């Protein structure tokens, strides 16, 4: 899963530290999510999207997989 957190964060002039405080996680968690090394829980994805006033789908890009 890809995400637009870094771009949205910079557009909103937020540091990783500021975003982490707003959503209640460590700065290291934000770094891991931005780099694609960690996928957030649905709850955390929701809180991140609310900071940017976006939907979850606007922040996180899901790859379609076949359901077999």
C-alpha cells in the first residue's frame, strides 16, 4: 500500500513530529508509514486522514488484488 502522507504533510507545513503528536503515535511510526515499511491500523489511517481533511482513500493508495 502506498500513501501520500509526506506530500500532504509538506503541503500543510507539518513536521513528522507534529503529525505524530496530532495522531498519538511516535515520530518513528510516521517515518515507517511514510516509507511504506509499516501499514497503519484502520483507526490510525482514519486519524491521519482527518488531520489532512481527506478521506482514507485520498491518503492511502490500495492495490487491487484478485479475490480468488
